[in-house]
C-alpha cells in the first residue's frame, strides 16, 4: 500500500478508478478521490449492488469490491490523472470471496493445476480481431429496425463522396494491407503503444482480411490470470482510442455478412518449474500435448457455449471464412478447431491454438472452461489421435463428401451449444470449479438472451415474407 501511495504522489494522481467484471463479462467501474484510497478502503472494500452484476438476487445483493494492487495502471482516457485497478468481489456479511465472480473462477483453476501437480501456470497468447468503422448506426423498435456501418476504406464505398480518395480494400483483400489503403495503421499503432506503456506485451498489429476495417492485435505470452485481466484492459483501450480518434470499434464476431468474422484465437501451453510440459526432452510433442487437445475436442460442443456465447457467434462459424466448423486438429491448418503452428520451432514455445473462440466471451470464464477441458483430457488420458480427431493436415473440404461427413461438426447455432452444455458439463464441474449454480445461472441468462433475439422481427424477414 505504501508503494501505491508513493505512486499517487509521484504521478500526481487525482482519482482512483476501480474496475470489475460482471458474470457475463462486461466491465463496470466506480471512482474515488485519491485521498480516500487508503488502508481502510482496502480492508472494508466498497459496497455495491451485486444484482446488477448478475452475481446475486436483488433481495440479497450486498457485496463489496476490493482492488488487486498488483493490477494498477495509469488510465489515459480521463481528463484528470487517474490510476485504475482491477477488483475482486466478496460477500458483504461473511467477507468470503464471491464464487460467482469470474476472476475467482480463474484463480481456482490455476490452484487446481498446482494442487494436482500438473502445472504451475498456463501461458496464453491471445489474438484480438476487431473492426474499426468510421461510423455506425442501429435502432430497434416495434415499428423500425435497421443497422448501418460505414467504412471509407471499403471498396463498396469507392463511389461515395466520403470515399478514401481511390485507395480502397475489397471484402477479402485486407490481410497485411499497406498504406495508403490501410487507413487505420496509425490508430492501431497508438493502441499498441498505449498497451505497451501499460506493461501489456504486444507481439504485433496488422490489418486483417476484411476490407471494411478489420484489424488484429496479437499479444505475447502471459500467465493465465494475467491474460484474462489484460483481455479486459485491451478491449477497453481499443474501444476508447477508436472513440478518441472519431471512430468506433467492435469485437462482434460477424458485424458484416459475407466478410471475414472476428475470432479471438488463443495460443496456449502449460508450464511447470519454468518448463513447457507439452514437450519432451528431445523437443518433441509428448502425450500430455495430445491429451490436452483430446480433452478440448471431446468437450468442445459444450465448451463453445462459453467460448462463443452469443447468437452472432454462430454467424461467424460457417464454411468459407477460415473459421472452424469441424472438430479436428491439424498442423498449420486454419480451418481446424485446434491448429498447431508450423512456424514455432523453439521447444519452450511449442503449443496449440484454439481457433473457435470469439470476444463475446467472458475471458475469465472462457479461459477457465478451456483449461478444464484440457484438465479432463490430461487426467483421463484422452489422446486426440486415438479418438480420431486428427491430425488433418489437408483442406478437409477437398475430401470426398463421405469423408467430410465422418468428421464431427460444431453446433450450428447458440441454442444447440447451450443444449450440449446443459446435458454434458461434467468436465467443468470437476473439483467444483464451475459449480452447478454457475452453470445454471449461465444457462438461464443465455436462454433468455436467445428468446429476446428470436422474438424480434428483422428487416430481412420483411424482404423475404412481406409480399408472400
């Protein structure tokens, strides 16, 4: 605490912002004057209504939040000098940690891996795909519904009076595009520099495939909880810098039909005593590696309900856009649910990449669910090769039709994914990491979300049915 007090003085901090993630993954915050940030606040916490975070029912919703002092960063998105911390939540009466807090779920996962002597940490390297638009408008009411996105960079606007002066990108030609066609390079660089200054390790940034402003920022490897924390911060920084520059950023999996969608790929490998446990002494993938993949692929139909938790998610998971739709793994295969990068040669970084996930997920819960699927595979020795999950190092859609049908598929919609989760969640409830209460609450929230979406009348229904 003394270090923080000194930092507040040295950096002339005016206010301290306390950020916390709710059950479904949205960030909330409360701000206190810097002079009030003291030992009493650390001991007592700050009370809040946990029903608004979906942590509790309204009739019993008193909780307190307390900052994690190791998570501090100077927040540049305020007019005043602000120091931000991520927080954990606790039950007000007992002072016990809130087991519905997704950050606590993340901590419990790593404790389990340590307790079972499997690993000390799980290293994660997320890739953030997102769109930056020049403008976005949308509205829904009982008598009016529309959305409209505008990108000067898109070739679809080459004839618009607000066009990009003849330098445009078509729908599938944006990958690593250079200036002047890449109109968002400066904004991505500002995002990268801001994140680096916060201590978040960035590997690189580039324009992605989608011509209408699709971007990617990829991080270097981070520890399990650190990666989940920094996912929330990265999304916060990207959206705020876009807004500051007069643009708007979205992580929606499929914001534009027939354009590439936004994934949230994550590279991963567990470590024990500082060593990658996926690799043997000869620098070759070992059985643990194939067990971990086997656990994920065996449970992936349920897993996607948590890693892809929106109706829009399944509009990305369709053939033809490098998004996985079949359940298999392969080396360098971007149509696989799990890809093994061919360019990684150093044993300490050899890993696999889970390509299914999107950023609609709560990162604490999604990373935890993936880890528990890995745990299931390791403990029960579920070898991905013996289970018939691959490796497939060819374009599977070039196989004969009968062979393609023999490769199992991911759920085609969110409702189907939730059904799998409801019926098959034992890999999550092991060791009570995801309690029945957590699973039931998640299902309840998401089924209600689907019902709300399904009962809405869309403009396309007018196009299809109005004059029937």
